[in-house]
């Protein structure tokens, strides 16, 4: 090839990086250690559930008391997930997770000692189970929020799938192992082993050298942080779509989990060992699904995968409703395991990537509330339906409900894993002030003055609708946009924050996605014009001086 030809030849496109494999995140030492420790801890938790349920049948054979054991396990997660998410965001997540695990260790060890010395009554068992549930509620949002800190963004989908796999494997192994230990030595042994399983997680978290990210601002107050988190969820369409889809799936999919024990016993004629085999098959299906998912994600979107898996899971419910052959039911459950991990990991990935780091634990805690709430409500609903109308009717209705729930999918698609960049942009300049205001002074009114050509009015207002959500997600209480009646084309954007420190937090929370949106707005302004920003502070009252007039302001570049 001549030099001229070489100079003018069209370069070949760069090869697309290979997608990470199913096990790639396990090459990260901290993630690998935490994954193994969590698997051990999850097995201990399922062993504990078997021991607690069996002990309650000996203490009080009432079905209500046995059911209350499960309620005491899940109720803390439903009630405390959101407060736990707030605390995991405003405190160091590593330390918060560490103390949550230590609390769980103490509670589980206390129950083991009480069982060993014959001091367990139904009330004591329920109290300790509730305390252990508090540890789970405190740990879950923090644990999920730290996953993006342990793996690169491109490895997040397989990392989430591996965590879901850990839960499903432990679900298959834990109950069977717990049943054997209870039969051999009694419930006290599984309680003690569960306490030891907490130690594995504590050891990993204790030795993890998490990079501290110091802030120049004081820590958020609890109630204010909770309001900010809920406001973010309300103004984040991508995340709200995940919640809608999750509610539509889990409410109906819960029927398979809730009714599987009675299906195994009454429809398939299996004993406890046979039921354990069904759970193991379901876990094996989940393992297979986790292995195949990375390959599928190279050509199929999360949204499409979740829809296809939902349709197949509905078919599993119908199969279990009609099956009398354990082999057919086992084959269906293997498919169910693969579908379950596909849907769960798709929802988790979409939720993780829709949240910036500063609000991740709070957002994921809302997802947990929807998950556990819909699973609990669905279990009660399908149990009642099966009691009144029969198991087949309940399972067929649940399968039909899953298909019906997909009606909302076109309006609530899951975002691609690489859509949007929620990394901090730090592109807002510090406000210009004549004197640094007190951090708690407020409210703060921010105005942004735009000059917009008439031809750009429609796209400008469309972009401002998206900008409104951005301002509210970052902490604004109110937002509005106005056109100058005397000067057409002059638009004023206004938003209010609670205090000066809350506005400074807005500066820290702005993301690359927010920057791209603000660049789009500026591109619609008149050539050569730059939006002007002004900050107005509420009156500052002091004990020995009258309030300042309500016109103190600072101005600077547009946020």
C-alpha cells in the first residue's frame, strides 16, 4: 500500500470490548471474599429458619404461631428497610454494615444460648427472630449499595446475578442441611451455626479498606435525608419504572414460593426429602440461569430478558397447577429457577444503574420494601385463594396475573445498564457570595435567567421539563419557569431549597447525566448568551439584631 493510500484509507472500527463472563466479578478479591462469606451467611439464615419453625411446632403447634415465625423474620425488612437505607447513605456504609452484622451475631448467639439452656418460649423465640430480622433489614440496603464500589460498572450485571445466585443456592442447601442438623442434635445447633456464619461477613467487612470520601459539608439529618431520598424516587422515572415492574411480577410470582410445599405434599405426594429435592432442582436452575445470562445480555436487553422470563415463569405456575408427575414438576422448577434469577437480576441492575451513589442505599431500600411487601402480600393472597378455591385455581390465577402485569411493560421499560452516567460531574462553580452564609440559613431561592430565540421555545420548554426533575432530585423543594411579559424570549427558572447547606449539597450531587441535560438547555439559548444565576437567602434573625432584609443575594455562573 502506498503512503497516500495508507493516509486516506478508512480506519477499521475498534473492536467492541468483550462482555464480562458470569464469574468475572469473582476475580475482584474483595467482592469474591464478600460473596463467599455472604453465601455462608445465607446458608446459616436458611438453616435458622428451619430450626425456628421446627422449634415453634414443638413449643406451640398452632398454625398461627408457626406463621408468626415467618412474619417475625420478614416484617423488620418491610418496616425498617427505608430507615436503614437512609442511615447507610448518611453514615459510612462499611461501618454501618459491620455494626448491623455484629448486632445479628449477638442476637443469634443469644437465641442459641437460650435454646441450649431450655429457656425458649414462643414469645422468646419470636422476639429473638425479630431482632435477627432487624439485622437483616439494616444490612440489606448497605450491602446492595456497596456492590458498585467493588466491581467496575461493566461487571455490575454479572455481580448482581452472582448475588442472586448466592441467595438461590443457599435457599436450596440451607433448609436441607438445617433439617438434618435439627433432626440429629436439635434447633440449638443450627442457631449456633448461624451465629458463626455472621462472623464470616464480619471478618471480610472488617478487613476491607474502603476508600473514604470526605465531605466538606456536615452529615445530613435523618428525617431530611429520608425526605430527600423519597423525593429522588418520585422524580426518577427510570427507577419508578423498576418499582412498577417489580410490583407487577413479585405479587403474582410469590404464589410459586408460597404454595410449593403444599404442591409437593398434596399434589405430588412427596415427603420432606422430596420437597428438599425440588428446592435443590430450583437452585440448580438458578445456577444455570446465572451462567447463561452474560451471554444472553450481549444480544438481548435487560427489558426483553425480563419479559421473556416472566412469560416462562407464568408457564411454570400453570404447569405446577396441573402436574401430578414429580419429574414434570421438577423440570418446571428448573426453568423457574433460571427465570427467577433472570428477572431478579434484571430488576436489580436497572435499579442500581438508575441511582447515583449519594442516594443509592435509600433508593434500593425502597426497592426492597416493594419486593418484600409484594412477596408477603402475594403469599397471603394466594394462600387464601388456594384455601378457598384449590391449589390449581390459585396457581393458574397467579400465572394469568403475571401475564396481565406485562401490560404495563411498554410504558415502563427497564433502562439499559449503560444508559446515563450518574458519576459526579462537579461542574457547578461555587456560588459567589459577599460573605459566607450560615449553613442552616434558608430558604434559598435560586433563579436562572435564559435568553431563548422564539424558534427554540418548544424544545426549550421540553428540556426544562426534564431539568425540573433534575433539580427536584437534587434537593429542590419547588420549581417553576416563567417568561418575562415585557421581553419575550427571556425566561426565568426558579427553584427553592430548604437551606444554604442543602443548596451546597445540590452542587455535590449533580451528575454527568445532569450536566448533559444542562448542556442541552444552554444549546437552545441565544448565541453568545450565558444563563445568569442568582441566589437569594431568607432573612437571618439574630438574638441582638433585627432580621436582615429579604434581598440578600449572591450571583454567579449558572448551575
